[in-house]
């Protein structure tokens, strides 16, 4: 490969890495905007902890757990290439990764994905979880659970070989391997944690607990949309003009359609134009297209996005109906739309077909069972030992003062 092309590929991957890193700003803005101001410091602390410890854990062992180099004939479930990272022979040249990027760029790009799984959980458990147990959960979930699940497909494990040489399960950029991994963890966490005080009446009716800064939440969604240019665009693993352009087009169209689908159904059902539904519809469209962004035509991307937007409205209602409290809609956006996006690979695009749909269902079920069992063991153990929920008085006063001894808005204190 020409040195110039190799350099261009690597630069594109580094730009995408920066965009995915910037997504953590979007997550932070979205989460604090959709929750009450008395918990702002707590949410920001969790987000900063996730990205810092996530990168260190991915360096210590996560990268080699996710890309262990499964030996031929192995079951493709669990392997480990050792602690730390060191560039292999050819790792800094065009001999590595077909000239798409260097070993170091590969590590950093994949490391940015790793922390996202715990960030998804952070929003779902906001406003009532103890900071210490959450930090322990993050270390285990990001350090072990995420890379093991990822290795089953991206690391050459059993999901990638279901169909033999033709390939099996397909997840281009992580509708299942990133988003639903976080979504399953979030689902188990909010089940074991319980709802916030005042979220549900005695008869089970859900009460709205408005976020304190919707403009900030809106900025967060726009930042996330921008970051998805790197999330999906970088998953091409090179700067190939045709592939990257198609992926960015399908990603943007699905996001736009997701927003329109959500606000249309929300307006019909609730007789008002709810901005938060609009915002989560955009995110649902982004998550929905992520599994097959490189396989879909623009028309198919719009359909996938529209359906994801409808799922957002129905999913939020379902989560409330079963009395689960998810302040930012993480379960609906990342889990339910992640499942939809993964199934869409078998229904639309270049791989559509009954056999592929079976592969997709197998991947969803495998990752779902593994993540649910793992998350339950971790969180249940924490609940029975150190406890996972703050006392009622601290929840009422806000986690900023109780957990951190500081206030994000000292001159504008209110509940």
C-alpha cells in the first residue's frame, strides 16, 4: 500500500477516535439536562470516572481480552492475549489491519467504544445510586463483560463464524455489542435499584420528573449525532471514500427519520410536541442504524430510523408501565432500539434473509443472557453487601451534597 494512502487512512481513524471521545461530552450533557440540578455533580463525576478508568482498564487487559487471537478449533468464547499492549511486528506499518491504521490507533479507537457501555448505565441509574458501588460495577463491566461479549464477534469468536466462511452474526458498529451491552446492564440495574422517590403513585401511575436543563440536553443530542460520524464512520476501518460516504449518509438519514417518527407518534398519542421524545427519537434512529449502516440504502435507512422513532415512544411507555424508572430513556434507546437495529440487518440491506435473521437472533440472545446474568450477579452482590441505593434523606437533598460535598449551581439552589 502507498504510504500516502496508509497515512490518510490512519488520520481518518484518529479523527473518528476524537469524535467518539467527544460523544462522552454529549452523554454528560444529555444526562444532566434530563435530570434535576441537585444531582449534576454526581452525574458528571460518573461520566469522567467512566472514561478515565475505562481507558486504563482497556489498556491493562480489555483490548487483549476483546482481541485475543482465538486459536483455530477453539470454541471462540473466552481467551486472553496477556496484560498490557505492545505493538506486534508490522503494527506500525501498512502490514497491519490491511493498511487501515496502526496498532496504536486501533487500540485507542476501540478503547473509546469500551467506556460507552457503562455510560449508558450511568444515565439509567441517575439520582439514586451510591457512587462507590457504581464505580465498582463500572470497573467489572467495562473491564471484563464488555470485552468478552465483543470478542465473540469483533474478536473472531463464535458469533462471527456461525455461518462458516460466509460469516454469521453481523454488527457493523455495535447496536448489540456496544449499545445493548449497556442497555442490558441498565435494565438489570434499574430493576434492582428501584424507582426514584415520587416517580410512581401507589396505583402505579408514572409521574413526570422534569429535567432541569433541556437546552443542555438538546446540545448533548446534537453532539452525540456529530460523534456518530466517528462511531459509524470509523467502523469502516479505513478512509475508503465510497464506504465512509455511504455510512455517513445512512447514519444521518436514520437519525433524522428517528426524530420525525418519534415526534409524530408522540404528538398523536399525547397531544403535545414533546422535545425530549424528539431528542430520544434521534438517538433511537442512530442506535438502530448502527448494526447495518454499511449495508443499507438511503431508503432502507429512513425506514429503519422511522421504526426506531416509533419504538422510542412505545418503549418509554412500556418501561413506565412495568414500573421501571429510567430518567434518560437509556433502556429504550440503547437496548430496545439496539435489538431492532440488529434484527434490521436480517430484514433489510445486503445481508437480508431468513438465515441471517437467525444469526442476528442468536447474537442478541447470546449477548443478552450473558450481560443480564453478569450484571445481576455484580449488582445483586453489591446490593447485599455494601448497598447500592442512597438513603431517602440524601436522595431528597440531592447526591451532589451527599456524595460530593459540593453544588453545581451554588447560587441557584432548588429541588
